[in-house]
């Protein structure tokens, strides 16, 4: 069951379906952003997703999901394009990138209560600079 929740979450991500992603989250989800602050609640998660959709087009490939009890993890490759300049980052010119990444989850009552994503920002910067 928990594996199905995570699979639906990533399937929604790859379709660009923010509403379907939100449907897999608890109302008070804790979103631990790589290189950023913890964002709590669906409203801030939606805000983050809207921003990301404006600046980046990404598809996750080679997805592997692991589950154990109320915890889950996923490893994948991010295939993306940098569409619009993001504050504090290099200018966007449609640069493509491929980046290994991973996400970690806590589930509660069939919903994602915590999502933490990690990737190597320096590696991404080298690809888009």
C-alpha cells in the first residue's frame, strides 16, 4: 500500500499533475527542500510546485522505490530543462541536465506526511552554467 502511494506521487510528478501529487499528501505534510527550509502544509507544497513548473521541466527516470513500514525511499535520475531563471541561480537559457537524486518519505494513514529530496546542487550548477 505505501509503495502504491509513492508510485502514484511520482507518476503524478512525471505528468505534471500537481493536484494528483497533493492528493497523496497529508494536510500538514513536512516538505524538506534540498538546500532550503522545511515547508509545512499543502499550500506551501503547491506554491513550491508552481514555482518549479515555471522554472523547470523535469521527468524522473530509472525510478526505484523502497518501503519499510511507514518509511519509503526512492532513487531516480532527473532529466530536466532549465526554462526560466530562478533567484540566485544562473540565467536560464533552456539548458538540459541529468542529475541523480533521491527522496525519503514518512507515511501516516496512507498519506505522505514527510518528503525530503536530495540532489547535488554543485553538479546541477556545473551543467547549467
